[in-house]
């Protein structure tokens, strides 16, 4: 149960989200699966509260990214909006 939060659209919301989710981005980077874009390895892109995961090699690589995200959100009591997840 969430007792305290910031309002949707608050100036602080994106900053607090970035602080809270930064470690997930680091963990995804260290997983070692993804793709190269302009000679730079990447497997996750963030904008505001949206996350895009990239894996060109195999479906198994994308599944590794998804499994890590699921583990992280489970441990941190976070939920994804299933209606916005594609």
C-alpha cells in the first residue's frame, strides 16, 4: 500500500522516478544482451516513466530482459500498467 506519493504531473515526479528506477537500468545494462546503435551497446531506453527494451539477437535475449524487470519490480513493489505494455 502506498501511503505517500507525488501527484501525476508534478515537477518532482520525473526526478523521483529516475532516482527510483536508475538501478534497474544499470542492472539491464550489465545483463549483456541487447543491440548496438551507432557503435554503442544498448538494451533499454527511458523517457519520463516509459521504458523500451531492445534485443535483436533472439527471443531468449528479450526474455532475459523481461525476467530481470519482473524480478526488480517484484522486489520493489512496483507494477507495470498492463494496458500500456506492448
